[in-house]
C-alpha cells in the first residue's frame, strides 16, 4: 500500500504538468507528418513519363508490345508493405508518332523536355533510338532534365533490350520471325505462396523498416525521457534530503517500485496516446494506392507493449541506481549512459535486422537482456521467432530486472545517506553485502 501511495503521488504530479500534455499530443502529430507527408508527396508525383522517338523505323510494333508488357507488369505489382516508405516511381513509356524526319522529331521532343513543361502529360525523359550503319543494333540515348532513379533506368533498359532482342531474333528467323521471337521470349508466370512453418518460425510479415524504426522510437523515447526523470528526481530528493524523510516511513523497495511504476504508467499513457493519435491520423488522411494506411497485427502491438514494459523496468532501474550513486545529474548520466547505449544499439541496425531477422547475431542480440526490448521487437514485427526464443528472452529480461531491483533497493538503503565523493566499486560491493531490502 505504501508503494501505491508513492505511485499515485509521482504519477499525478508528472501527469498534471503542461509539458507532459504537450509532448503527449504534439509528438505523434509531428512524427506522422515527418513519415506520411514524404510518402504522399512521392505518391502524387510517382509517375515518370518517357517518350520514345524511334529513328530505326523497324522497332515500332515490337516496342509497342514491350511497352504494353511493362504496363501489365507494373499494374500487377503487389501492394507496398505496411509502413511509410515512399513507393517506387511508376514508369509510363509511350512511343512518339512516326515521323519521316527523325532529327526534327527528336529535336521537337527534346525541346519540349527542355522547356520544363509541367503537368501529368509532361515528359520526364526522351529516349532516342538512332539507326546505325550495317544493320547493327540501334544506338539508345536518354535525354533527361535531372538524373533518374536506378529503377527507372533499369526499366527503360529492359524494355529497349527486349525489343532489340526480339528484332534481332526476328531478323535471323525471317518470315514470322517477330511472332516466333515473342513466343520464345515470353515471360514465365510465377505465383508466390506464403508458407507458415510448422515449427521453428521464420515466416516474414510485410512490415517495412521505416515503420519498425518508428515503433522503436515510440518505445525508446519514453524509456529515455522518463528514466532521466526518475534519475533527476532521485538526485534532487537525495541532495535536498527529502528521501531521508520518505525512508523513515516506507521501505527502500516500496519507494523504488512506487517511483518507477509511476513513470512506467506515464510512459504507457504516452505510448497509448501516440498510438491513438497515429491511428486517427492514418484514417483521416486519404488512403491512396501510392500511400496506403499502414497496419500491424494485434499480436505485434501486444509484443510492442510487452517489450516496452520489460525494457522500461530494466532501464529505469539502472537510471535509479545511477541517481543514488552519483552526486549530481551529470555524474548520474555518465553512469547510466553505457546501459542506454546497449539498449539503443539495435536502433542503428534496424535495416540489417529487418532484412535478416533470423541470423545468428540478430538472434543473440534478441536474447541478450539489454538488447531484448529493441532487437526482439523488430524480430516479432517482421518475422515469427520460435516460441522458445521469445520465452527465453522474456525470462532472461525478467530475471535480470528482478536482480537489478534487489540491488537498487540495497543501494537505496545505504547510498541515500552517503555524501561527498562518489563511491568506488569496492564501496558499492560493501553496500550490497551489508544492506537489507
């Protein structure tokens, strides 16, 4: 009951502050704007129109077939994975009307390109196919205003390359050669079937790396902010001798648990509010083919909440111990920084973890307590780890956290009375051996 009283006091004192309300409401709006607006802008201008000027006089029908094939493949492309990553630009290739004067037709199209016309029908590039002497393959030259993306140039090269290959094969085969070449070079149909392993995990989910990064930030930001608040609160109350008064009526463990539980509840309140505002924003914004609203399975959200609580309890306890040991906030931050660096380390490896969630190093990181809250969170978002790995990760984190709480309570019992120089490792060991929780 005493821990509950501490919890109520700390929670209400922090929740009533204006800064808490502003951060809780404005942060998700700011993050959603950063993540969603670039995707919407990219979606609004993701069509790249290329005009082909054929000076050979021979590739016209074949080129039309390959352009139609490219359009069919583009329309059959699957939906983007759940998340905020901008979609790849859609390529629209069309052949300019045949003209007897190839240089004049090319000059006209290049002049229109250089004129900087705007709108949906404005070309982004002009592809010139110039004839060569001796019946050799035509010379292809791409005129652009700015450097195109690699996906665009690759698609153009594929269309032109297939058209030239069909023409080359048709010339060798003679009559009916183009139809035969088209049959020989037709695409093989491949159907993708998702397989859920019977045991041992590994099935991937369509969650992109940007969304994983956003969820990790939603977990780590409250963890760091409120952990720092706990640390500063302990340092302030220790220096002002408020803790000495509190410990005359409550045990060190009750004081520690009540204070940390209050800030954990604040963190959950913020994460829940961020999730609600983010969900509302993604539903209010128009869902288009270029920018579908991201979604996550309920199990992934439950795991996110679980690993947030585990990481929060562990890291905030470390912050609390740093606050007891240090003489001021600067020293406490130095003591707690190695732990937070270990927790945040997977944040720098979101893309590799997303690409290979079941590699040996990633599995090891996801089962090592300091990195469990972040590494395992990414794994459960993009794949299905074996149940035993999740159980081991949770069990190890709970055991380490329980040990940290016992150590923190012992340090509270003795360290709260210490003054002067920061204690050495030998002194800390003596505190742990002599104190009772």
